[in-house]
C-alpha cells in the first residue's frame, strides 16, 4: 500500500496535496508536527474532521525531531494533543467506518501519557503503529528489533522500523529481516528470532523502511518484501521529501506499480553508483507494464558488489542492467571469477564490461553487453558501411571500450584521443588485433591525425555532461560539415559539441538514441526470461 505523507504546514495545503495526488495512494499520513501550532489548534477545535481526512485510511503522526520530525518540545504536550485528537476526530472517523492509525514511538510505552494514548486508541478502535527510527544505520538484527516493537505495546500493534541504510550490506540485513518476519507470519511458528512471535501478534503486518539512497529499493519493493505500506511524499512542498530516499506517490503507483506488486512479482534492476537518476527504471517498468508482466525494475545504488550478489539471491533478481562503476567488475562474474554454469556473449569478454545480466532456464547467470550494438545500430542507420571509414573516438574510458570494439568489428579505422594519452595508447594496443587503431592526445596536437579520421567523430568523455554544459572536449577542432558527430551523453539532449556540429551542417546522433537502442535490446533479453 502507498501511504501518502502530507507535509504542508497548513490544513488547506494538505488538502491541496490530497487533490494533487488523487488516485495515487491507499492511505494518508497526517504529519501533525509539520503543521503550525495555530493549524493544530484549528484542527482540534473544528466541529468534525475535515472531509478529505476520510478519503483513505488515515495515520496520525506527531513526529519528534529526534525521529526525523519537526516537534522539538516536550513529550507530554505532544501526547496530550494526540490523545485529544483521538478522542475527538479519530474516534468519529472510526465510527463512520474509516480505518485510523496512530504512530507511537516504542519508548513512550514507558511513560504514562504514552500508555494513556494507547488505551484511548484501543477504546475507540484506532490502531497503533509502534515505531522506531534509527538514523545511524541498520541494526545487526533488524528482525529482533521488530520482535521487540511488536511485543512492547498491546496486542495487534503494527511494528514499524525505519533505519538508515548505509550501503549494500545494510540493505541485505534489512531484506533478510523482511524474509524472517514474513516467514514467522506465514508459518506462524517464528523464524528463530524474536520476530516470529511479534509478527503473529501484529497479524503479520510489519512496516519496514530503508532510508537514504541505499535503502531506496526497500521503499519501492515494499509489497514484494512484505511491508504493510511504503511512504511517499510531495517534493513540491518547499521542504522537499519528508524523509531521505522518498519519492512521490504518483511515481510509486505509476512507475513502480507498488499497488499491484505482490510476493511473486519478479524483480529486475539496475546497479550503479549513483543510479537513482537513471532513466532505465522509467523505460523498463513501462515495458513490463506494456507486456502485462508482473515484474518491477528497481534502481539499486550499490557500493559492494559481493553484497549485491546476496541480494540477487534473496530477491531472486531475474535480470539486471549494470552501469558505472560496476560494468568491469560484473564482467568478472563471467571471466576471471566465473560461476560454474554461467556464460556470456563474446562482447563481454572482448570489451571487459558487462551491462546486462539475465538468467537461463537453470538459473545460471548470462552476461551480455548491449552497449556495443546500442552504439552501432544508430550509426549504421546513417552510415550503412563503416568499412575503412576514419573515426575519431574522444575518450578511452569504459564507454569508449564498447564503442571502439564495435567500430573495429565493423571494419572502421579508429583513432582514440584521450586527456590521459597513455590510457588511449593502452586501449589501442589492446585492440590492435581487431583492426586499424591508433591513439593520441586530446589536444590540438592531434589535429593532423584527426584530418584522416574525420568521417565520424564519437564523443565518449564526460565533458559537456550536465552540469558541465558549457564545455566542449574539442573546442580546438573546426567541423567541415561532412562529419557525422555521435555524442553519447544524453543529459543535456544537445551538448555544446553537438550543437556546434549541427550548426556546421554535420549529421548528428545524440545520446538519447544510443540509450534507447541499448535499453530496447536489454528489454528483449529481459523478455526472453519470461518463458523460462
Ligand atoms: P565511462 O565509463 O563513462 O567512459 P570513465 O571510464 O571514467 O567513464 O571514463 C571517462 C572518460 O572521460 C575518460 O576518457 C576521461 O579521460 P581520462 O582517461 O584522461 O581521465 C574522460 N574525461 C573525464 N573528464 C575529462 C576532462 N575534464 N577532460 C577530458 N577528458 C575527460
């Protein structure tokens, strides 16, 4: 379920948020701490609850600063306010048939005011979410913490654990805990930790939140991992999202289809670092939606590739895109450090980079590199025969490797220019057996070499990429107008170099086309896994 956290500081502002995201949420969370005192008083004094509060099941939350909220006063007035609100509006909403929850931190069971709120909630049919927030990291045994949360209050409370996920290892711990809790709830016998009994007491409902970029997968996979709900918020509310790693409820509903996922939804994803701004999730999720496949594609910011392999098993990940900086390391899964039964396409070994991983019918990993064909196809549409064409490639990094391999395989003559000239020379040496290749510096000294390699110019460096949009890696080169300029950067859609080539009358190819071509090829490989 998607819970939309209302974050405006007035009731009218919150009502406008409800309108803005209408149809994209299953629950609402009213963040009392984000309202001004005046607005809180207004809410309490109003004759009944505003109608929009009854639009969906409602969570009332009055969050302290120490738990990531805005309230920096004493606990007593905070809990007294919640108690009054339960007695007035919450109780009447329940009587009218709505589900109402209050979020109470686990430590307030130790104080009378906290117990009083819980007792009032129980009297009025208001359910309790018993929460704990850890902004330092993920505990060693999150399942045990969930067990503590589930048993510290009354029966039927829903434990909620929100933890800062500091890296891939923390995410593994959190997902394992989700499994353990689910196991306990499903079989009713516990899972060997304290969590099983806790899950039973809460009728299997548990809320797990991984905060921060590394925790993002837990937010968009919540139904898949068995979390009762996942929170989304409105980024347009001045303060931005209310918790680290949140996204808006529309993206949760429409891109990640959080409302239709279930325990059997197949998981695909992209690993990289950073990767949360990748366009691949929008592309592949739309593709799964079009195919009617119960699958979701998630960005996994990854700082530890070995930990990620554990996640692959835990989540039974069916297919992966791989991006910077992991392409070379993942190629190692198929070459230097290959698993028995795994296999890869010749491009992966030749380029030393893998951007796509799928599984065969036996569950073995299969590596591919769709960057090579993704690069070549748009070029071949402009220049069908690359044989003996002179091509200058700017850059000698990971992206250049796939480009140079593709060009040499198609018979082109290649000149590699790089800021670090030794790196260009190494690349040329490594690929010398594949065809005609030379190298030089990315400087005016290479102009005469470029003069014989200027049918096509391919730009693979990061120069000109947002936010560095005013830079041009070959400002020293004047286009004649006959070159084909191929830019692999897609943000911005027109780099300074691409605009300059276009103005000179050159045929140009932007990074968007390569992105889409490689993504479509990847989608075909993912589609093949549907039948196994
Ligand atoms: P990718 O996988 O995207 O190719 P990479 O392997 O880090 O990433 O390579 C980045 C490329 O951009 C390299 O060719 C790099 O040149 P160096 O090898 O000299 O580092 C190039 N690059 C990055 N910043 C640059 C700059 N300011 N000027 C020129 N080239 C630059």
